[in-house]
C-alpha cells in the first residue's frame, strides 16, 4: 500500500520539478535583461565623463565672466572717485554664459560641496514682536488701521523731501500695490521667503543699518515730539525712546558695514530691532529713510534732477553706489549694457526679472511698467490720496 501511494505521488513531484526549474530559468533571464551589459555600462561612463568635462569647462567660463564683472566694477568706482568719465568699455558687454553642453546623464552624482552653507532662519512678524518683548520688554505700537500708518508715512516722507510719485510708485512696485505696513515678502501661513517687510520692503539688515546711521536723529525727533505731550501718551513715547536708544547702541557697536549689520540682523536681538518697522512712530521714519538715503546720496554725487521712481527703485534694489551707476548712464549706453554688471553672481542668479530683462534699458522699462500697473491697485490709490 505504501509503495502504491508513493508511486501515485511521483508523477506529481515529477511535474512540479520542471515548474520550479523553469521559474529559476525565467528569473535568471529577467535579471540578465535588467543588468546592463559591459558595453552599455562603458557607454554610460563615457557620457558621465563628457558631461563632467562640459560642466567644468562651463564653470570656468562662468568664473571668468563674473571675475571680469567684479574687476570692471572696481575700476568704475575708482574712475568715479577720480571724476573720470565712465565709458561703454568700462562694462562687460556680453551676457552671462549659458550652459549648452550635454544633459546630465542618469546616475550622475555631483561632488559634495566642501562647506555647505547653513540655512538662514527667516523670522516672521510674530518672531519680531516676541524678540522685542524678550530683549527690550517692549511691544511695537501698532496702527489701528493701515490707512493710519499710511498717513503717518506720507506726512513724514513729504516733510523729509520724498515726492508723492516716488513714494507711491516704489510702494506699488515693492508690494504689488496692495501691501500693508506689515506685509512680509513671500509670507504664507507661518513662513516667509525673506525678512523684507513694509511699504519699501526693509530687510533686517536694512533696519540695523538705518538705526546705526540715522538712529540718533530719530531719537532727537521723537524727544522733541515727547516734549509736546502729557500724561500716558508722553510716558509711552518716552519708554519707546529709551528702547530706541538701546537699539541704536547695539547697531553702532560694530563697524558701519553691511556685512557687520547683517550679522546682527540674523540674531534674535537683531529681530527685535526689526520690530521697529511695525511701530507707528519709528516705522514711517525707517520706511522713508530707506529711500531718502538714496536721494541724498545721488545729490551728494552731483545728480541734481529728481530721481524717477524707477531710478530710485534701482538704487533701492542694488545699493546706492551701484544703482547710481545705472541712473547716471546715458540712454544709448542703457540699451547696450547688461544688467549683470550691477549684481554679484548669486544675486543675479536669484533675480529672474534682471535675467529676463537683461539690459539696463529693459530693466528700467519693466520696472516702470509694473509701477504703472500696480499704481491703480487700492493700496496705492489709498497712499496717493493721503500723501
């Protein structure tokens, strides 16, 4: 019986064995198809080498280009100091190189940077207010409505020498024509793309720099205002003046250089200083002087006619010295000089507007065009009405 049972099972086992063997062969065939052949692997490695060589050649070309831009810029500054005429040849007249080599092949892993830049924390308004409370036991005095802040800004700006056209059109460009005094660049929910806040989009570094350079004058003006008040209003302003003095002391504790002010602006204590842009008294001063310093700089350099809003924005965008370089340029040169001459490499690569509108004339034209369009927005019309 046992032998009979075994005989009955043998055909089943015999049938099963070919199935198992057949599965193994199928898997082996499939793996063989998936595994790259020696020839395919060699071709892939060749593509990788060609790509790497092309990228390195392009990077050398890029480095040479931006090195020449920096060299020409330094030479222009020297000529301007010596009151020499700036000519077309003092600029790089070609556009930045564009990579046109082979595409990155699959599997290419670039070499890691030797030093990865630590990601900067970007504070939002809530962080600024908290920092002001933590470090100075003070909270910005906020306007009840944005139109109240606009009135304070318009009054201060007009008395300081800004024109309505300059203030309104720069506001329209910087905020899209509807921003508030507390609007932050790229703010969505709890994150922002920049610390830039307000009508003229001041960065933390801008605030530190303005407090270092104009802070004592702010203190003087507010002290004179406090002398006209009584009761709680006077005590509130006097407390604010005391806080402002401490902030000015911090801002002036380092050399008057952008890089030094940036270091302060990247700290929570620097965030506390930036909270002043929200204050109904100091905020309009900061917003005004962000533009007024450019106007004064241009006058000091012999530029006598009023700056157009687009020209003022160029100085606001690129810095006074670089911006004035564009502003003083004849129209014929504006048509030929690439915008790359007025940026450092990283700043240019992060500025799609300057890349697309890649000459001075084109950049000024698109700035004017956006100002025209955004000046019809409700916020811009509101600012124009109170100016």
